[in-house]
C-alpha cells in the first residue's frame, strides 16, 4: 500500500511520493499538537489511550466530525457522526468519555471546545484518524455497497499536506467541493447550530 490518490470529479487520480511511517507519524503528531492548541487546548487522547478506556470497560463515545464523504472512505469502529451526536440527550452523557476526531485534530478540537462550553467534563480531542492509522491495534472500517462493515484499505487525508497516514493504507484526497469546499461548508453550517 502506501500510495496516495487524489480523485477529481471524473474519478481520475494521481499518486504522491511516499515517505516512511516514522517520518509521517512525527509530522502528523506535530500538526495535531498545533491544531489542538489553536482550537481546544484541553484534554487530548491518543488511539492507545482511547482503546485502553474501552478495554477497561469505560463508557466511551467516539464522534467523527468529518464529512459524510470522508467517513465513507473509512472510520473508527463504533463511532457516530456529529449529526447523530446532537440528537442525543447531553445530560445522559455526563459520565461518558466523549472522544472527538477528524483528520488531524482541528475540526474535532472545535467540536470538543463546544462540548466543554456546554458543561460536559469528559471530553477529549483525539489525535486525528491519520495518527490512528499508525496504531497497529486499530483496524479502520468502512461500509461496502451492501452496508456491511469491513476492514478499510483506504483513509481520507484531506489534502496533500495531510498525506501522513501509515503506509498500510492507501490515502485518498478529494478535489472540488468534496474536499476543502465541502469541509468549509460543513464547518460553517454547523457553527449556527
């Protein structure tokens, strides 16, 4: 694997130059730390720490802040999207560890801050899905055409500068509204909730 594909409106793609997993992880970690500092500055949680909470029987809710198109490529097992989250009774989540994630931690940091402002205590901005790909215990999934969950072989990385996923995955970047435009639209439309 380890290749990257940028898909345009016609479904055509092009590859980028691969880097070592070690280099990608280091750069992605730095980007996450900057994104978290700019947006949330609160509790962060790694994939290993989040999985440890789950293994220890803690009540953990993963919230995927990415667009539907990004989630269609792959997601963390058991996660829900932001739209479903807002239909839940927030008071019932008082003792739940809420772990938000996106690609690298910026959008999920904004979401985590919003939850903190609403008085929720156990809120974490997780390292983005790009960093989760570097955890050998994490197996991302996607839904096939029949809606059945199966192991994912691809991960959406938002853009060329974020192409830092483990070489175990093929990376996908959208162009046009499926990428930056779609993400900005999603962010601004949710700001007025």
